[in-house]
C-alpha cells in the first residue's frame, strides 16, 4: 500500500517557521506564525492560567473520560462569555455547546455535522480566509466556495462585491463568517456593515457558521462579538465555533467549542445529538485539561478578573505596535500610506507588501512574513520595531 505513495508538500507557513528557526541571524524577526508574542518575543503562559493549573493539580480527582460533549460546566460559561448571561438564546434553551479540541476541532465537527445533515450543502468562505478552512471542510467531504472579501487596491473590505456575491449563494448553503479579527486580513466589517450582512444572510436563508477564534483580541470581549450577535438576532439557526487558543494562550491544550443554535429547543437537542455522534466517530472524547483551565478561570471571580486584565494587556500591546509601526513608516517614507494598518483588528495585517517585497525583507533582513503580505503584528516589539520599519521603508522604495 505504501510503496508508490507520493509525499504531499508541507504547509507553506510551517516551512517558513522551520526556515526561521534555522536562520542564524541574531536580529531575525518572525512575523509569520500565528501566535501572540509579548514584548520580549515570547509566547508566555498567562499567570491566570498558571494559577488555575495549580488549583486543578490540587483538586483533580480522576482522569476518567469526560464524554463526547466534554466538561458540562464549560458550556454555560462559554455561552455567557460569548452572548452575556441574559441572552434570549440561553434563556430559551435554543443554544447547545460541546467542547472540542481547539477551534479547528470545532470546525471539523461542524463540517461533519453539515455533511451528515445535508451532504449537498456547500460552504462559502471569504476570499481570502484562514487557509486551514479549505483543508478542514474538504476533509469533511464538503465543497468549499469563496465570496469576495478583500479589496487590494484600497486595502479595505470589498463590501459591495461581498454583498452581491452573498446575494447569489443558494438558500440552504452555509456561509462562514469570522466573528472578529479576520484572519488573514485584519479587516472586519463595521457594525453598519454587519447589519446589512445579517439581513442578507437571513433573507437568503443561509446557515451562518461563525468562526470566533479571537474574542478579546480586537476591541474587547463584548465588542468583538457584536457582529456575531446581530447574525444570531436575524438567523434562527446557526453554528458557532469557538477557539480558546488565542484569548487564553492555550494553543497546545486544544480547547474550543462548537455551539448549535436552533429555532426550537427540541431542534437544538436533536442537532446537538448529531454533533455528539460526529464526535464519537471522530475522536470519541475531547482532552480534559484545557477545559479544566478555562472552566476554573471563568467560574472564579478573581481569576476571571485577572484573565480579563491579561487579555486586555495583549490587546493593548498589539494596538500600540500597529500605531507605532504606522507612525514610523510615515516618518521614514512617503512612498505609501500605511495608515490602514492601524485600523485593522487583531493579530494579523494584510500589509499591502508584495511577494517581492516580502522576499526582500527575508533575504536582506531575515524578516519572515507570509508571501501574501500577511504580517503578525504580535511579532513586533519595542526591540525590533526600528529595524523592521527601516527595512520596510527600504523594501518599498
Ligand atoms: N479559526 C481561525 C480564523 C483561526 O485563525 C484559527 C487559528 O489560527 C482557528 C480557527 C483555529 O484555532 P485552534 O488553534 O484553536 O484550532
């Protein structure tokens, strides 16, 4: 069986990470990989997480299976983090949430669920989108199509084209929307634009699949789910995937969730049972530790307060790096206006740098970014900002 198998080319971003690791240049800068880094260039364990882990170590009684849907205490905590305690979907029991291995696991279970419920449905994703969306849904056997999202001329949302394309999506298909901090562009719809998107998605009777991977990394925990809430106001059915990788810094614990929203509690329970069935066929049970950390933090008032402060420090640092970079670039060069970078949200920025400029930065300065011009703003710090700004000014000259 194995004799004639050909190797699949590795993921381009992983290859870039390997190249960065091997590069001996002391002042090298990594703007490629999608993890948060602090001002020292490290991806730290949040102190709130350390405290929660100490409590778990002390109190954990068993390593028994936690069941396909995961820790039962996690679901209501994640629901109210996303929607607020008083949300009508929670009161009316029209939302059910299962723990998953990261946001990716949630997306895969969502894909399997969609395939089980309607194998003819297609999933429409933004162009561009997080590249793994294509792999995950293809793995679940679902056809993926794209709708326009990015206007390269204006470095902005291609809003009119996006609406026109959504208008043509057949009813019953699935539309994937990023709740906030769009990966890779960093460009989110305004609230007015979300209003129009949510009206159109409901009018077309599309099933919204909202990928919520960066709550708290854009403008704040509540602000980053305003678009998501508008969608849920208008569409009676939806799927939401949550990742706790970024906002809790729990990348390698694989903790996320899939929420099902339905018009009636009974529909919700039925669909949820189908999701659990997909989980059983896939990995049976999720890992427990990440869920225990998130549950411990969200259910303890002091720990939760501490986590919110630590999350806001990450968010504020990213904002500051965006504005400092723009300020530096406008002082160094009048070749190009980079002010749009300051208005983008979350870790990522479509910087407008061309493939050749990205290559120049790597070859001459050991500055690593993705070919598309996507840069991870969290890779910038006070120590490398000056060198980076000089290098970009030179690359675009
Ligand atoms: N969705 C988007 C848009 C992402 O950018 C990511 C991670 O980069 C994920 C989902 C998956 O996150 P996780 O690491 O929790 O699987």
